[in-house]
């Protein structure tokens, strides 16, 4: 049985590899056609372009991995069916569960890998590539990546920030310009306000330059004169550059964990906004499991290719695959409008098509 499992796996990974490489090349070519002029005008070094595409490709993995698994599986099942190998394996006592186990294992591993990539790498990669394109499009204008008029409230620390410009690039030490920081007491009165011409993240804490600090009494009256300090390190501030970067990201650039952090940092947002963010949160967690669904759906359709021809099985499988995305789009839209709960909006499509796949598997003879 071990030899058969290896054989079944080898029939899948080769066509899968060809498909995902082909799709990856298409992604690179389409993006290059859109940005080639900007790269040339900006004089972008070839090494930077290669780095850009190395970081860009994993952001397409949530789309490329499921469809490449589906097409690779359909081809593998067609090859097995064409040569009557599935019939021979079943005749030798191999059960359906043993036949599909290697493919299900691939689906589970792919889903876990995709979940990890979506949480750990893709949010940063999506933001980085967008900033890179903006910088090249502006002919390396450094201000292209600056966030302006940034406001941030750290609820746990009772601190309110107002920043004229924030540079999210690590190379600039996340430089801030025109920083105004208000520290509040538990009763929301001001403890002190601080103005700094410049702030940078150095050695794990914020350093402010040309600082003016004004302390206040419990009745919000100024307490003493304004204190002026040329340089001041702020190890007591728990805010990190990622907190400010998360503030300027849109929902497509946040991981599920960052979405929860954003909601916690904004307890005063409207119910509709909170609901919309929670829909995105559940979608982030549910989307990777499409890798298992394409295996469950692809096996029954793949077994039909040997009898009806490869074209029919591929057509039916792709229609089911795109039907999943149509249902997901409808659920996301209804969820953000408040017509579905966030849990239902995020998990209904995987649940429906997982059930469909299991029903189809049970009907295989």
C-alpha cells in the first residue's frame, strides 16, 4: 500500500507543479505589462524588480494554489482512469478511502500552509508591494509612501496620537514628523501633552527630537512651564511601528489577527464597521480550506474523465470551483450589509461545498 500511495502522490505533484508554474508566469507577465513603464522611468535595478516579484507571487497563492490543485488532480485522475488503474486498484482490494487518502493529505497540508502564509506573510507582502509600486510610479518620490494626518488612539495606554507624516519603511526607522501625543488619566483628564518635531524607532523604542512637554493638573490646568528637550527616548510607550502601519492598511492588507487588533484599538467604531471587519476576519480563516474542498470535489469529477473524456470533468469541476467564489462573493456582500452574520458570511460557502464534496464521494461506486 505504501508503494501505491507514493505512486498516487507522484501522479499529482507533477501536473500540479506545471500548472502552478504556468499560472505564476501569467501573473508576472500581466503585472509586468502594467508596471514596466514605471520601472523603466524610475530606473529600478533588476534586482529590485526580481525581489518585487518574489514577494508578489505568494500574495496570489490563495487563488493559484486551489485552482492548480484542482487541475493537477483532474489530470492525475484522468491518467489513472484512462489506463484503468483505478479499476485495477479497486479490484485488488484497495478501498475508496485508501485511494483518496494521499490526495486528502495534500489538501490538508496545502490548507495549513496557505493559512500560515495568509497570516504571517501576505499582509506584509501585500502592503510592501503596493508601496513599492507607488514609489516606482512616482519616480522614486519618497513622499509617495508617506501616510499623512495620521490619528491613532491607544486605548489600553490612554494615549492619543496625531502625526503629520509617518513613513512606514524600516529603512527610515519609521520616521514621524509633527508628532503630538496626549497622555490621559483614568478619568480622561490630560496628564501631559507632548509635541515633537521628529520621531524614530531605534533600538526597540521611540526617540523624539525637539520635544515640548506640558503637564496638567487634575483639573486640566497647565502645571508649570513647558519643558523643552532636544532628544528624548520613550521606552514607556508600548506602541510599535506595526500599530501605526495597521492603522493605515485597508482590509485586504490585514491578517485575521491584525483585524482583531484593529477592532480592539477602535472600540468606538460603528456596529456596521465592526460587522464588516468581522466578516473579513472569518473570511481570512475560512478561505484556505478551499484546498480541501477542491480535492473532495475534484476526485468524483476526475473519476468521470476516464469514461466521458477529460473535457467534461474539467468543465464540471471548474463550474463548481467558480460557483464557490460566486457564493463567497454574495455572502461577503450580504454579510457586510448586515443581512448575514459574520460567521455565516465567512463559513457558509466552505460548509456548502464541503457537504457537496462529501455527498459526491459517497455516490462513487
